[in-house]
C-alpha cells in the first residue's frame, strides 16, 4: 500500500451506469454492504460528469463497463479521489472487481491490502482564431476525425512548437498509456503499461503519409491544425466535443492530474489482463 | 490494341470537373483539338452521374483528379464506353495523360497505338427488412462505417451465405483491385494489379476482432449485416449512400460490367505507377 | 462429391511422422481398420519425400502436424493422389480429422460423403549464371531470406519480366493461398481461401522499401534476383534448399499440379477453421 | 550549448570506416584541418571496438555510415566522450555532417555553437545455466532470432521478473529510442525521439502470438528465455554475439551510460530528419 492511500474510508460514492438499470441493484447492494460497516455510502444512478461533485469522498466505486469507470475517473481526477471499478461490461480493462467477487475485493481495500495506481491524464484545448472555445480532460485519448463523408482530413502537426509532419488520414489519435489499450490499439498502436508517462500519436487510415505511431515524452505539447473540405470532429474520451472549422487548432498536453485507481492484485497485473485477451485463441 | 478497341472514333464525350473551372478550359481545348480532326466532341462541364448519357460515344475523356475519372468510368460502364483520363489532380492513379502530354496521347489513341484495360466492378445492394432500398455500382470500394460518434460497429459477415466472422470496427471496406490502391491501401490492405478479378475485404480499426485482409474470388457474394448502437453509413465509391438502420443488410458482388480504360503505355505500367509513389523518399 | 473422387479405394498409403513415434501406433490402427474393410493399406513410418512413391494409391493419409500433411501432399501431387490428414500436431490447418474422430471420418470418405479440394502449387527454380541448379515444388511458400548475420538483403523483383520493385528486407515470401495462412500470415499478409489461384508476395521486415503485400494472378511469373553482402538462403515449404550467391535468380510460378485434399465437412469450413483460431481470446 | 559541453577541444579522435578506403582521405583532411587550429588529432583507419581507447579525447569524429557512427559511439560511451558523425553512407540517421559541410560544422562545434544529445544505452547479459557468458552494450537494439532454418523460436518473456507473454516468432527485438528508427522500424515498431528513456519490445513475424509492440519504462528489466528446436542467435547492435542453447536467458536493461552526440542544428531536427525520409514519394 502506498503512502497516498487513505487510511480510513468514511465516505464512498457509488456511480452506476445511468442507462443500465441492472447496475442499480448492485449499486444498492454495495451501498448497503458499506453502511453495514459504518461507512457513509452515496449511490448515484442518474449522474453526469459535469454535475457530480466527489468532494468528501474517500473512494469512488464505478459499476458498469470501462466507459463507466472512465467517467468515474474523470469526475474524481481533479480532487484525487481514488476509484475502483466493478465490471458489468464486456471487457473491463480498467475495472478491478466483478459482480461475483466485489465483497472480497472491497474488504481487502478497507483493510488496506491494496495499492494506488496513478495514470496520466491529458487535456484537449480547442482554439478557433486563437480563442479557446473548449477545454476538457481525458484519461484515454483525444481524437480528431473526419465526419461521415469519406474525405481525408489533413492534420498539420507540431510537437513542442516545431512542425513535425502533416498526416492525411481519417483521424488522428493522441492517447495516454491508458488509452494505448483502447482505440489506439485498434489501429496498430503500441501497448504501454499504465504507469508510464508517455503520449502516443497514431493516425487512422493514413493515406500516403506517415503511418507509424509516435511515442513522446509526457512533457510534449502537441498541436494539431486541422484542414478539411468537409467535416472534422473532436472527440475526447469517446465523447463528441464538437465540429471543427477548417484551420482550428487543438492543443494536447498532460495535465498535472492523474487518475488514481485502487488495485488489490499484483503490480504486474496489467500484462496478464491485457495480453491474455489479445492473444489468438489457438494459443496453447 | 485489343479486339475490343473501337476502330474509329466518331464521337467523344469530354467530362470536366464540375467544381473546378480550371478543367473547363482544358476541356474546351481538347474538344477543339478533336473537332479539328473531324471528330464530334461534346464537352460537359456541369454534369452528374445520374443524368449523363454516354450513348453514341466511342470514347470518354475525364479531366480532373482520380475522382473525376472514377465518375466518368461509372457513367460509361454500363455501355462499355472506354475512358481515358487527363490528370489535373493530386495523385492520378487512374489517369493516363497529363495537361502537358495529352495531345501526343490522344494522337496515339486515334491511330490505335493503345490497349483497353478492363477493371472489375462491384455493386452494393442495401436491404432493410428484406426490401432492397438502394443498389449502386462501384469501381473502387463499398464502405460501411460508423458515423461521427465514436462507437464501434459490428459487421456480421457472410461469404457465399456462410457466416465468416463478425468484425468490431470503425468500418468495413469491400474493394475491387482498382480500389486496393485507394482507401483499402490506407488501412493495410494488399495491392492487386487492375486486371485481377478478386475482391478484398478489410476492416478499419478492428477492435479485438479479425484485423487481417481477406482476398476472395470475384465470384464471392459478401453479405454484411450491420449492428450499431448509434449511426452507421454506407458509402459507395466515396459517395454517401445513406444511413443504415440496425440490422440492415448490404450485399456486395461483382456485376457483369467492367470499366474500360484506354492505355497507351506498357501493360506493366501499373507497378511503376503505384510502387514508385509508395516507396519512402529516402530510397536511393 | 466431385467427379474427381475415386469411386473405390483399393489401396491406401499411410504416412506417419518419422520423428514422432506416437504417430506410429495410430498409423498401425488406421491400417488395421482399413484392412478389416478389405482395403490394402501400407503404413510408412520412416519415409522421406524423395523416395516415397505413391503409385497405385487411391488415397494417402498423413498422420502428424501440418508439416506431415504438407509433406504427404507434396509426395502425392504429381500423381494427383488425394490426401487426408489426421492431426496430432499443434494447429492443424490442413488436417481434416483428429485422433478421436478419424474412424467416422474415414467411413464417410469410403462411402463417398466427401469432396476434393484442389490447391494451387508453385515451384521455385534457382539459377546461378543462367544455369538451373535446383527446382522444387511448394504447397505453402518459397522464401528467400538473410542468413544469421543481420544484414539486409536486396530482392530485385520482376513480375512477368518487368521490374516491379526492389525490396530491402530480411526475407521475401512468395506464397500460395494455402501458404497465406502459414508464414505469410505472421508478417501481415492477407488471408486467401484455399480454392483461389492467386500468388501472394510479402516482404519480412522491409526497411524503407515497399512493405505492402502484393496479390497476383496465378499466371504471374515472379523472378527475384538476390543481392547480399553476406548470406542469403532459399527455403521451400520450410525446407532449406541452399545458400544463394550474390546475383542468383529464383523464378517462382504456378506448376500445373494441384494438391488434392479430401474434405468431409462444409465447403466453407475454411473460414471457421482459420478465423476462429485467429480471433483474440477476449472475443465474446 | 549545455553545461556538459567541453569548453575546449585539445584532443580529437577520428574514426574512419576500416573497410572503406574512401573514408581514409577524408579522415586525413579532417585531421589536418584540426591540427591547423592547434588541436591534437588522431585519425584511426584500422580500428575495432575492443581495442580502441578514447581516453584523453574531447571529441570523436566518426566517418562512414550509421554503422561507423554507432561503433564510434559504443567506443566512447563508457568515458562519456561526445561523438559527431560525417555521413558517407546511405542513410545517416545518426550523422550530423556531410562531406560537403563538415568544415562549417566543426567550426560551429569548436566555437561552442552546439549542444549535446544524450541517448540511452542498454546491455544484453546472456546466461547459460545461470552463468553469465557474455555481456555487451548496445545503442540500437538487442535481437534474438532464429538461424537459417525456418523454425519458429519461442521467447518466454519476463518484465521485472513477472512473466509477460511468450512470443512465437522469427525474432524478438529490444530496442532503445535510437534503435526505434533502425531494425525495429522495419517490423512495425513505433518511433521514439532520441531523448526518451523508454525501451521498445517488438517481435518479428509473430505467429499466432502477441504481435504488437510494447513500450516500457527505462527502468524495466526484460528477461527472455529462448526455446528452439534448431538454432537461435543473439545479435547486439548488428554484431553476432553467438548461438544460444535451448533455455538460455538474455537479460536486457538500461546501463547507466549514455551516448553523447554533438548536434549543431535545432533540437527538433529529429522529426525532420526521420519523417522526411519515411514519407512516400508521392507526398506533395
């Protein structure tokens, strides 16, 4: 257990998946289980990132798929509240526990048999005519992509203020190590363990332009000026931020924040969790 | 020169790029050049695929980028009118001639120093509840893709009526050999010379599902049933066909038609034309 | 059942894996099972490709991994003897039956509930100073590769006598559709179903030269002139043919032969057999 | 100019390419040029890494291709002597100067208009039966690969003592950021700028096993236990170290050393140098 671990849990927030009622009853069970141990528990079913305030929480429990855990982590990042996920979704790379083992898992957390995994967060700052019109934090990735019309977008890309290359592609992904196993993985990006502090830049469907992933320092500032004859959109952690105008600039950099995940297993759990699932079925 | 080559050119259609006026003056020059040789020439500036009738043409000349040549080829495919392109665009994989050498090129064509390259065409047939709502022919590719919201689409895929695999991806491309050097190339597809009669199936951003291209016989019938929580769209040769409903089926197969391109160079021109451009700059 | 299917099986050759004694007892069991049905059966334990004569056989049964079935197929190709495999190996893409179901499988074959799958074969012809020094047939692939010293080899490549490109790579693979799921698959090649008549060309570790697979017509003649400062070797279906001198030429083309495999399942078995194994474990 | 830059250059070593006499005359010219500026200059034509002692040098100048600069850097790493390259080779990713501009370049270095780029180095420690039999430092990469017989090797891989995955492949590359643009680039690895402190692990021709690059912390210790039925060899920075026995272990980790390169251009030179060469020719 690291020094950053809260010694006591007085107040826990429980965040269910607002569109999946089957997560509600589990949220209620978890709340009851915590209250029986004299811990204040707040179960939120209908919540959104903008209006959820984790002040006072010593722990947040996300119940759902990776998307729910991701949203819980984004809610908690600014205040440094640690998060643990109970996976009721398909894959669950982020979630620590399952509907069948959460009681043992939470018991381990309460008695301190756990550690805190800190994961880099980045932000996207979107400027039109040098005016910042949007700024949002991401745990997985920032994506700039074409709209539904099949026209290539040009991504004029600067690293630390120096022009690096201009991608001609369907999309450009700037991912954290956490995001390296999400969307970036689907387009050939490398895998980075969660404790790294690097950024990954990888194009989608690069057409006769650089098609290789770049791995950068966590201090890098990436600026992307987007040129398109049709539509280009900005997506942050899977959420549509809006439609870019030709010439708009998106600046991506690490924020000071980290997402803090509570882990009860081995520190090397990551490789087993990810690689076991990626390997072809025929293996062994 | 093959047997299929028209012995005489009495009537030639010239198709400029409707949105690029710089192609209009070249179209007029080409028309004048042909008329000076007693050939009837019709130069169309503002045309579209639906309303352009190539009946009576012995040759069509497309002036613009690959997009213009592609559209000219689609207009001419049903009647078997051969097409030649004059490239005023960026890349010009399809075009034979350039603004600086078209006179020598057309002179060669008129005296029969040329051959006809026939390229496979495919069609997309889109069904909702077993009703065909759309059918269109393609020279490059049929694409089913997600809309602007970053949600993976499931593509339940059948080859010759047998379930093959279900892709989870941003998009699925079914390309002809001609299309193998267009969009499919940008997502890792193999290169096929234009005379082949195969189909290529390649997913875009496959997420923990099959990510390898399939090359099929030209007789294969490919059916794709699309499942999506948000939006999925059908695009045929770069043109948006419409928005699919969950469960809609798109059937792709070769049509009997071929696109017929007039070529004046070597029959192996293809490799030089394509590979020279793909190789990295540092090469020699 | 196709017309090519032998109406009666009078004589069957059984080919075990010479280095794996556990295949010998199964070979004996299969021979006894056949003899009990009045079929002449010859079980060979210690055999090699050069000295095994399948004359008179109506069927060959290979027992082992894909390597054994491959060698059985090569032995039988020239005489058109059909082959069936019983898989005692790791993967078994080629084998039809298993140690637990071969009796039902052979019974189906004997009563004609089967079909013959014909697969393209290619040959490698190796010339030094215009003298042919080696010629061998392959069902999977021909590979020219560097030796153990890590120096890039240059592969000057001609298709139908026209220079196509010069790869700078560790190796160059020329594969059949059968081979598309063997070594070529490991380096990003596309998957071709076994009935296709195409060739696939794919480099291994291409260094700043063309790195994309080519798919060619089955009529294509591929010539590779190899340039290396150190060692380069020729490998045919996994067997080392010898060490090339700088400037040696290897010509690869389809032979008239096909390998004939007896199949008892669906004609679309291929996709299930291959794709099920390739998909990541996390699927579903 | 960084603090680490030597204020004065009293003694410079010049390292030509021992097998390329055309580098000798340039080495002599450079030596004469330096001596004319009262700097002691030693030009070595026939040298090897083992017996070259850079003690007392304030600067080493490598003349040749990237291989020569690499070897010069390895000679100098332990003593921290900075290196500059004059490129007479094909690509020259490492070299700063060319035969036509070295005088201006060296003049800039002498007056301090330069900076020192430090690049991570790694070592390979090879053990048989727990006895270390070889240890060598690398600036580019450590490679374990199959020999000339086309049999897959199994690479049982541990990161920080935890089993991570077992690759089945032709080879496994463990590269530095410098090496990310060498061999690793040819097999799909990501590009890392030289100032990063990460390691990259990437398999060559992975066969139904993990085929995605891993990017690790510079603190990671990677152990690879090699299993092969035939031959496996260890190669360090392109030099053959020897033939591994089945079960041998190679441990790769960063050493405390860095290679120090003298640079006279922009700190962002890297992207232009690399990416300009990687982009397809058709670009622009």
